[in-house]
């Protein structure tokens, strides 16, 4: 989505000098084309509203360092999202009734919106500093424990990779429609949108907490074991432990270990290993010290053909072609001196 993508680009630039530049108390409402609006409700809390008629598809490429936590709500249309990130690649289409909780730090990709259908959606963007401070202010006098997933989000200095898709519940749908049909202007509009956005955040956190309890039975100790298993898995790419061996080493069943990897990293143990090998292979190709076959075996692939297939699937280019591009860039760079 072009307008939301532009917001992401602004956020990426802002994050580079956030600590050296004083925060502005308020930013004016921003309009990025017909049917798309953005509001800064508080420093670190932004709202994007989309309600556009059928148009020619618009594609926006983007690249991010840090990224906000985003809650998005789709009422109509089918925008396409494709994001490459540290744990792999995520692609999905928005559809009516879809709710997505996401954070894609250190990522790049594109958004495409438009087509023959009307597009109506809403997205909330939460800066980690704002989210942590705001939630902790309301946790001071609480005695009841909070969901481990919510606790992790609150205590993060920067958001980890996250992409959870669910079905909008009736309460969420009602609030989203109220926001998109806001009847006020000026100060009243700002107050209305802020109150409804906070209400939607409450509904979202409630869904996250309840779904994590019903779908994932991981305890904080289990999560720690999952991260220990991840470190063991990638320690030796040539001789990594198998799934059952790894599960025994961290005192988890292989089913719970795979469940934990999906919960924490969005992929299974095997897929995480494959993606890590591909990323390490790219780093080796970037050094220009090895050819494709040497890199394939150095990163634990059984054959150059298997490596080529995995690399092409991840980066949309053959490793041989990628290596040639890197070599050409170096030649051009040296020619400048």
C-alpha cells in the first residue's frame, strides 16, 4: 500500500536519529491521496485509514531497519503483502475480515493495493517506546498476571519478528467501521479517533492473550528452551542436531519444539535451519572469496543444486547470478578510483 508504505519509510528514517531529535508533541493530520488518511494521535501512536474505490494497482517497494508493531483490520479488498525478513519471507493477501498483528524489523519487500474491488482497511502503528511506557503506566497497580505474549511485547526495546493472522471478531468490526465513519472534524475528530483507537488496541490485546492461551501452551521456561535450541541448531551448520536430538537436549518433546519455533520465529525447526543457511550463504557470497559450490557445502547444503533451489526461493535470484552482480559492483566501484 503506497501511503502506508510511505509511512514506513518515514519511520525508518526517523528511527535513525530518534535519540538525537526532540519529539514533537503533535503532528498535523496527513492526507496521502484520495481515500487515504494518516493521523498522529500521540507521539508513537499513528492511525492509517484507507477507503478507496477501484483503481489501477499501486505497488510500493520498501526497506526497513526498525519497524513499529502494527495492528491491521481489513474490511474490503485484497491488498498483497510480500516481506523478506531475518526469519524468512512472508507473503499474504488481505481479505475481508482479516486481522493481522505484525512487526517486520530489518526487512524489505513490497505492498500492492488496488484492483477492481473497493479497498477499506485500518492500521494502527505502535512505536515500542510508546507502547511500553503506556502499558507499564497501567500495570503499576495490577496484581493479576498478564499474558506472557503481552508481557514480552511490553518489555521489548524494539519489536521482534511477528506475524499473526486471525479473523476479525464482531466487536473489532464494529469499532473499525465507527472509526472509518467518524462524523467529527478538528479537535473532536482527534479525540474520537484516539479513544476508538485505544478501544481497538484493548480488543486486540485481549485477542492476543486469549489466543496464545488456547493455541500455545508454552511457558516462559519453554520459550527460553526454544531459544536455546535455536542457538544449538545454528552453531554448526555442517553437522546440526536432528529434530529429536535437539528436542531431547532442551527437554522438550519434538512436537512442542516445533510449536515453539512457529510461535517464536514463524517457521518450523527445519525451515528455520534452511533459512539461516541461505542467509549465511549470501553473506559468504558477498565476500567474493568462494564460488557457488564452495558456499553450498560450507553452509551445510547436500549439493549445489539443493542450495540453488533454496537460494532462488528465498532471494528470487540464482546464487550464480547474484555472485556475478556482486562482482560487477566491485569492478564498477574500483573503476571510480
